[in-house]
């Protein structure tokens, strides 16, 4: 299927990099200047931070805030996997029917708002805890299924603005960003958990420690998820504008006029 579509690289045409680390950060800097990429960095950083807090805080929340035994906590984890399995095809169908960005807006936005409501109503109740876990599981499967494809749309933006296609740099930049925010959030959580009065040897934790766990496990991830949804809302890439960008690139490669697509292209590229 790809026969005749490969790019033949002439001998000696490959650019030699004298300093590979400088080249990597130069590429990252150029990519970060793209209008859609700046919004997607916020999108990734906010969700990555929310995910890190959710993961690191879950077992503390289940045992200290809800008072669950190890057996019951394991059942909660198993329920989360069931939610993943049930909603994975639902997310795919939603994305096909309404578009990736709109699906992310609805899933992350609704999940974040419901999480804030749960925190304000009764965060330390077993029903609230299970409901929040199910909601965040849906948010997770939505993000992991579609975020890569959303970032990949920036390849065409990069080609239009900079004349380069840096698929590898875009995806590695996303990976590095996710690793950094996860490491940072875990460190911050550990420091603040100790400051909250948490005592690992105590059977029952203080009210301040329980409040801290509720904030870190429910409130902060929900607020960060809402911010991620807002960044997707502001993203200028949608089905119509992206098709215009693709057509404009094709016309430009062939030396043809692409004026009819410039309105949409300007919305994406600025």
C-alpha cells in the first residue's frame, strides 16, 4: 500500500548534529512556540499532574479517608479496571461521532465538575469515593485513547510554520513533559502529606491529614482536569480547520494556490 510513496534520501543529505542535546532542546523550543502546541502543553501538564495525584493518593484515600481494608481496596481497584473495559469502546464511538477535541472537552470537563461537586458534598463517604473513582477512570480512558492523536495533529502545523515534520520530537516532548510533571507531583505530595500531620503508625489519621488527602485525591485533580478541558476548548484545530490545513499543505507542495484555505489556516497557525 505504501509502494511508490517512500522518500528517497540521497547520500550525504543527512544533516549531522554536532550537539544532539542542543538540537533536541532547539526543536522543543520551536515546537513550543506553535499556538496549538502551547495549549496542548497545558492540556498534558494539567492532566499529568491530576493523574499523578490520583495514583499516588488513591491508596492513602481508601485506607485513611474511607477506612477500607486491603481486601476492599483491592475490589475498588478491580472495579476501576471494569470501568476501563466498559468505556473504552464508548470513548472511541464518541470520538468518531463528535470529533476528538469535543469528546475530550465533554469528558474532562464533566469529570472535573462532578469531582468538585463530590468534594463539596461528602468526600469521605464510600459512595462518593466509588463514584469519583469511576468518573476519573472514564476521564483516564478518554485521555489515553485520544491525546496522542490530538498531539499528532501538530505535525502538520509544524510543517506549515517551520517547514519540518517532527513527529518524533513532538511525541518525545509529550513523554518528557509527562514524566517531569509526574515526578514533581509525587514529590510535592510526599512533602505536603508529612506536613499535614499524617502518621503512618496511627490506625486513625487526624482531621487535617484526612482533609489533605481529600483535597489531593479529589479536589486538585478535578480542578486540573477542568483546566485541561478549557485548553482543549481553546484549541483551534477541529475537523474543518485541519482539513483546510492538509489541503493547503498539499497545494503548497505542488506549487498551486491555497488562498481559499488561508482563513482556517490562520486560525490554527496564527
